[in-house]
C-alpha cells in the first residue's frame, strides 16, 4: 500500500531545502562572470541554465543565465528586446562575456527554508530553479523544480524523500 498521500504532501512541505537540494557543487553549472560567450553557449547546449559567480574559487553568486537569456545574442539586431520585461541591448557578436548577458539579482533560497516556502517563491517569481546560498551569497547547491518533482515522485513509490541524505548522517 502506498503512503497516505495527504500525509506525504504535508511531510514534503515541511522538509528543509538542505534535506533534498543538490549539494554537489562540482556538478552544478557555475561559470565566472568573465567567461567568453562561446563557452557560455557551449555549456547551455547541454544545460538549461548556469549560475554566474564573481570567481569560481569563491563562488559568490552575481547572476544567472538561462537559455532564454541567450535570445538577445541570437536574435536579429534591433534597438533592444524585452526579455522578461527588462530592456537589454547587446552587440550581436561573440566579443562579450557571461557578465554581459546574465540576469542580475536571481531569486535565492537558503538551506534552512521549508520546501513549501520555496515552492511558493518559485510560483511567485515564475522560476524553475533556485540557487541555495549562504549569508555571503556563496553557492552551496541548487534546488530545481525537476529535482522536487523527482523526489516527490520517488516518495509516492515507497521511497523516502530524504533517503540519500539520511544514510550519510
């Protein structure tokens, strides 16, 4: 018999981000703000986004680039395009860097937030991914909608939502 679904949802909502986030920082797409555009495009060829940091050693978050942000590079030249209602101009060549096309001030979460609060934040800001940062804005991990869906689905199929994390403790 499957777990009681209403209890499962309530338990899922109360989980902390640190219990289910992807904390494998080496596996999270992170680039330096000075990364050339051709390297950004290469990364986005296989990923939907990349977090932009001041430098990759300190990992202080300064922005995010999604595939949608690259439209301003690929679109035909024009005065500007409204990407997410924010007018941006960009010279249509490959001389730029990640810092030139990144979206500033990404929506953040910390590892102590509850899943229900993070889901509400995703809905309110219309985002599918959040960087998990510490008080100095250093990336600790990320939490994506796909990750949440996967964890919840596994829990409906007799698996513990936090099974991997509990085994490490």
